[in-house]
């Protein structure tokens, strides 16, 4: 199947989902996730490995329950991309509640980096913010070209300035100094460059230092945010926190540890909504064997 056909089919499917009631879309995604969880898969193996490493104190039964719920949230989040990428601004605003510890504005006096994390609702929170405020976003291109084209176009549809990861630092600094905030997520293993190994749930994880370096160069404050999927199909809650204190501190390793600790605390609140299907421990410190077989 060529990329054009893939693009037409994928965008058509997402448009159909956008036209359906949110509760129905969420239930369909959960149902498919429940079904797919019964089948052997690479993502399921990654999920179980991550939970075993990060929650050794839980029983096998508890981890199994958490894994099943996580898988349902992940597949559900893919279905909800239809509403998030093709739904109206009014629909997204209606579905999203906002709790912010800072005053939100279209232009900030101090450069601002919004630090996100890969929870199931992250896309909804970013789309909601872009509807109401000017923002730029650093993104990682997807491996599937058709999906990447759709994501890039739809994420920018309310005016978000999309910046590919690895673009020039000069462009990013220029945006920050203009008063427009930048959203990014740094809780994945993006490689050894500009990264250090620090604990994440007690396991050494390759963690980016780029956020603290960018904050140091630009003088930006780093403001974490988390989007939670609300129970009973009520939508989402976007929580914007106070800026991280004493960040950057001048020690990239300490900064990376601080962000991991913040993320751990948020995961403890909604562990089933974190994207445990990612290979968070893909790279290992020297001498340590791989964890994903």
C-alpha cells in the first residue's frame, strides 16, 4: 500500500472517529485494547518488562492488572486521536478541564518551556493549550510517513509552530526569546547524546539533559504539565504546575534526576495512564545486559 493510500485511509478513519460521541470512541478503544492484550505482542512484552522493573514491590497479579489497564488506555488514546486531531476547538475545549498554578498568557515575559510527559492524555492537553494560546512544539518524526504527515498537519491546525527534534538551537532560542513558549517531552530514551544515566523508579535510565541546557542558555523557566484522562468518560484534566525550583541548578545530572523524580510522583497518581509500552530502558550503562529480549 503506497503512502498516499495510507494517508487517505488513516485520515478518513480518524475523521469518522471525530464525528462520533467521545464516550463511544473511548469505549471502542478500550474494547480493542482489551482484545489485543490477549494476543502475544512485542509491545506487551515491553510493557511487562517495564512494570516488573519499576514495580518490584507489586505482586504478579497486581502487575498483570496494571498492564491490562495500561494497554486499554494506550489503544484508547490512539482512537481518541480522531477527536483530538479532527474535532472542533469547541469539542476539545468542552472535554478538557484546566488547572494551572501559573498565570497563562499568549506571550510570556520570561521564556517558558512547558515540560510534558507521555501519559495517555498528553495529546489532548497540548491541543487544548494551542487553541487558547500561542505555542511552539518540539516533536519527534514518526517512522510511518503517512501517519507523520497527518500528525504534523493536525497538531499545527490551531497555529502551533512545529519544530522537529534535532533542529537548530538558534531557531528554538529565537522562539523562546520572542515570548512564545515551547512544549516538549523528554521522558524517552532518545540516545546517549546529550543524555545521562539517572534512576527512574530505581532503574538507571538514559535521560536527556537538553532541557536543562536549553533552560540555562535561554534563561527559561521549566513548567511541568500532565494531562489526565478522567474517569467515567468525562474527558481530560490538564494540570500545569509551578516552575521547577532551582532548575537548572548547574549540574545536568542533578537536573535530569529532578525531572525523573517529578515524573515518578505523577505516575504514582495514575500509573495505568503512563505509556509503559515504550522502551524506556533501551540503552544500558556500560556492562549492564539488555532488559528487552
